[in-house]
């Protein structure tokens, strides 16, 4: 829990705000005008640079391109790994508990992209099972409701409702899949860390990444110049995963 509270302080937007706040404090309340101007300039420059899709996409792309998209023709299965009855593990990525909105809207865009990707694979693989992971509170149960609404039978869904992070997901899913190969569905930027954690426990996942953000556009668009929330979001995802990988390495989990 402490990690989840402290780590956001190192995300791009909080860091930029911290730098700008420090610079403004120096300008308004001290005589260190040069230092204040320097900090404000650095903060503004970071905002412009990291808000640019071209720059932030470059930071995120090495993570997302570590594992290519899995091409799975209907009924064929994954190369050398998938047999009838294979399991598809879908990792959760957050949700809202707001009772005023519909079930699908409670899932974050990250979780929804992962779930849709998992269901797409499920429909191409007769006899497969979906393992939906996330909680508490039970994110997996919300994912299950959406999957049921999209036509996935109850008997083809297995839930992990106790895991609070990727490391716990790996520990709790390990007894379910054992050494049998399975498909692992998560965001492309999250896949390197997830694959390392699952493999560390002796499992045999095949990467099926989804939720690609740093997509390469054909030709030039205004987004290549102007800063936007999307660029900052890409930068945040890159920093988030780099921090996560570093933390797991420090704890010798990967």
C-alpha cells in the first residue's frame, strides 16, 4: 500500500507540478529569482515535451514492442502452445465502484481493453477457459459480469478475486494453471513485467498483448506537434512500468 501511495509522486504530472510549485515558491517568497525562473522553465519544458505524443510514444514504445501482437486465426490456436481446453488469463487494470453507472463503465479503459482482447481470443479457441484476475474489492467479478453480458458462458469463467497487484496475481494463478501453457492477456506496456513474474514462478505463458498506446501513425498529424493529455498519459504509463520493473528487481521477484 505504501508503494502505491508514494510511487505516483514520481509520475510525470506530479513531478512537473512539484517543480513548478518549487519554482513559484522561490519567485514569490524568496530572493532566489534565478533559481525560481530556472525551475519554472524546467517544469514548463517537461510539460511541453512529455505532453507530445511523438516524444512520450518513443519512451513507451520499447516496452510495448517487447512482445508483438498475437495473431490467432479462428479455431487454429496459438503456435505450439494451445490445445483444446487451454486457458486465457486476463489481468485486471482497475475499476470504479460507482453504483450509478453501468457495469461496463465501471471498468477502466485499461481493463476493458484487456477483457475484450481476452474474449476475442476465447471466441477463436473452442473449449478454452477465461481466468479473470483482480481484487479486492472484486474487480474480477465486475469483469465477469461484462463477460457474461457479452455471451461468455458462466462455466467457461474462472475468477481470482484476491490479488491486489501483478505479483499476487502470479502467485494465485500459478496453482490454477500449473505448468500447462496458457495465454496471458494484459496491456502491451505491462506485458514485460507480467511475463517475468509469471515465468519466475515456473509458469509457461504465451504473451497476448493488447491496449497498445504508442501507435505509429501513417503520415503527419497535428498530434505530432501539440502537447496533450494523451502524451502525458503515455509518459505516465512508461514511468509506471519502469518503476514497477525496478521495484520487482530490487525485491528479486524477476
